[in-house]
């Protein structure tokens, strides 16, 4: 079993929809939680990160961490075709290496 | 002005050959990484250097040898290439070891025939 699990999708939604992307993990020592976005044939880029439990909002994006359930989410409001990409969750303990999920492919159609 | 650059972008080669991938970052970061992304998009760390010193060395065949001549450069040499080495290899950098924000290069798509 992988340390971080993520549904690979693809997830296909109409423009304007609210998108929910999720990851579960097994290691309760993880403290830092990140979401990276990867466009086709490009490197991943950091979207958001949170420390420990709680919510964080940045424009149309909201990241949630529930450490008691070992579950993290990324919500995208008013989704746009330009949001079509693969979304990778990542997490780590202290200064340890990042552990990535397998990514969820999102397609937003006009 | 590219932050993290890699060369080459594409590499097609025969089994058994030796090849190198180069990476350079102009962000002034202390830490650099090599990741391998397989066909299922799974991104896994291979190596990490902090100020030219190896700090992460995952379970990777010793055919893979990283080299960091200085803080801004991290190269990856692969000996005796195998079919299973086909993947996209990403270089990344962060300000410090264990940084949340890692800046990734565009990737090198390696195909071993």
C-alpha cells in the first residue's frame, strides 16, 4: 500500500463546476501538506501548502487538511478550462523528503 | 529567464548505453533534487543535494549516479540503460532542504529502446 493514495481520475466537469480533489495517507507523522498542479508535458508547480490541520484559501482554491482522518482535499470553485491539468498532492514530515500522490487528471470542458 | 532548466528535453537511446542529463537553477537555492515520473504520473524522489552534499539517496540502482559540481548544478548520469528506465526525469530546487515549494524543471523524457 502506498503512503499516499489519490484517485487517478480522469475527472471531467463542465466549466463553472466546483471540483473536489482528495488524498488519503497512512503516516500520521506528516505535518506539511501541499497541492501541486502539472500541465501536460510540464513540470509540477506549487499551488498551495498548509501546515497541520485546517483550511487555507487562495482565490478560487481552498485546501483542507483533516489529520484525524488522514485526509486532505483541494476545492476549486468556478472551474475554468485553464484548470485542466493533473493535480498532485504531496506531504512530508519536518525537513524530510516530499511524498507525492499519483495525481488526479482533471478536465474542465467549456 | 528560466528558473530551473534541464537538457536535453528528449532522449531516445538503446539499451545498454550510458547517458547524462544536466540541470541548472538560477534561483540561488541551496537544495536540488532528481525525481522520476513513470507512465502513471507517479513522481518519486531519487536524490537530493544540499550545498553540493548528498542528503537523500533513495533505493535507486547504482547505475544512477548524481553529481553536483556546484550549488546551481545537479547532473544525473545513467549507466547501462534498461527498458525500465524509460520515464520523465525532473530536476527541482528549493531554498532549503525539505522545502515545501520546490521549483521543477521542464523534465527530460527518456525512452530506452
